[in-house]
C-alpha cells in the first residue's frame, strides 16, 4: 500500500495524472482507506487521494480531522473547487496557509495549480507560494500554461510575475580582472568579451539600482535617447545570457530586475559578488578590533586581502563614475593588508607580515603605515640593515609627497639608528 502511494506521487510528478489516479484507486479498493492499525500512509496521502480519487471525498469529509490533517483536506478541497469551476469564488474567501505548509501538505503539481488559481482570483499569496515551490512548482505552472484550460493565461501571468532563481549560483569577482563562475565552473568568452557588457555589469555592481536614463547617460552619453535606450536593451540581453543562460523565454530575469524605469541587480544566494564579501570581512575585522579580539580581526583581514586581486573592474576603461570607487577599494585593501601585517609582526610571523607590506606598497607606494610594517618586520628578525633600507624607502616616499613622518615612523627610525 505504501509502495502504491509512492508510485502514485511519482507518476503525478512525471505529469501522468491518470496513472496516479488508477494507482490510488486500486490501493483504496484493495486495502481500504486507513485499513489496519497504521493509518499514517493514507493520511500522509490525504490531499492526493482527495483530489485524484473522487470516491474518497465523502470519507475524508466525514472524518473529524484536526491540525495539519484538516489543513491538508482544506487545500485539497480548494484544488477540487478550482477543477469543477468554483475556484474563483472559493479562493477569494479561502484562508491560505503559509507557503511552506502548503508545500508540505500538497503535492507540488497540485500546489502549482492552486497557486495559479489563486493568482487568477487576485490573491497576492500566489506569488509567495510559487516562489516557495521552487523549480518543481515552476515546472508544474509551465505545464498549466501550456494546457488549453481556463488557467493557462493565469499561469503565464504568474510565471511572468515571479522571477525564478537560476539553477546554478553565479559568482562574480570584480576586484581585479573580471571572473565569472556558474555552478563552480569558470565562464569565459562569449558575451563577456563585449566591452559594453563589462561596463554595464560594473555600473550595476557599483550602484545596484539605477534608472535607465542614468545608465544610458553614463554609458552612452553621445547617443540620442532612442539610440541609447536600444543599446541598453541589447546589452542587457547579452549580460543576462552570461548570468542566466538557462532562463525560460518569456519569463523574467532573477538577477537583474526591471521595474518600469528602474534596473536593479539582485544579489544573495543566486548571485554573489566578491566586493560584498570583501566589505563583510572588513566590517567584521573592525568590530573584532574594537572588541579586543585581534585573532578574529586578523582572520577577517586576511580573508579580505585574499579577495583583492587588483583594482576594482580593472578591465573596464578609466571613467569618472568608476574612479572614486576604484580608489576607495584600493585604499581599503591597503589598510587591511597593513593592519594584518602589524598583527602578524606582533605574532612573530615576519615573513607573512613582509609579504603583506609589499602587497600594500605595490597598490600604494606612498602608504606610510605599510612601509612601517616592513621596517618593524626587519627589526623583529632582527636585521638592522634591512630595516635601514626599508626606512629609507619610507622616508623617500614621504619626501615625494612633501609630508613629515608620523610619530610611529619616527619611533621606528630611532630604533633603526640606535638613538
């Protein structure tokens, strides 16, 4: 009996509802509903048998069910009402359970059918239900959209209203040369070679939300409004082919949402960007430093440093809209590498400290604190000659800027010179 119920659920999942109905009807006839001491399998399949085997409905309707079983029966009754043409009125007054409860009590194909009917009835819960059902639910809704039924138009409208997350998460690395990974695999070539695709992606990463006019004015300032809008539309198509190549035609994008004149980049589980992780590590490091937890701060600083492979969007041409953010991330990297170097000197890990100091100086040759890390690391070896050379490079860099050494550098200078 349990096997028959499982086979029926699988048959329905494959879209063969007649086979699922036959399996359930045969099981009910041969074993009897809830026959024997173990009622759990039948009660687990309550909504399935209620919808697919009409003969069982009087039995379930006559049962004094409570809790989740009563909810399962009400969900099944709602699906039946839809199927017999009473759905719109029934669903306008129907108390829709939370999406995760619907998903647990009602087969995903029947849940998708219910979501479509709710959408036709004007219930906003349809959106959250379809979203909670995930890919299986969307497949069910697509099947409804292909049917020649009164629900087909509502299914298409619902699918257009609820963006589906891509099947594989996309990772963007923009600190340095652009790197895209989808499902863990590197994405190269194709539309990524297009300069405008990289520029549009860089703009959206920096702003996350912008109007079409702001984007076109920035990326196509010399074009008339109509030409610039067409360029944006085409470039968005190319970019979405990179981010969501498996998106079903006619359904909205998930990672880039277009709402009227607004264009929004959606990040999170489906789209992860290294700059966000970089900022999170820096924030955690500052918090740990303030709370007197240097080891936690160091771990986060090192994680941030590893993410920085070079200037922000380094393969996008210099532009005014990009210059400030590029410099800001470079400065944050230098500060993180320098602070990590200071902590490592304190731990006696001078080789790692020197490596970080050099990385910081390669990004900013005039970073006084980074030069100070090299001096302190050389003193910690101890290697006074190396410390003297590092100090001279520091003083030379400061002289180029026309600024006096900080108190810290002066203290190091006295140590180096034995004063």
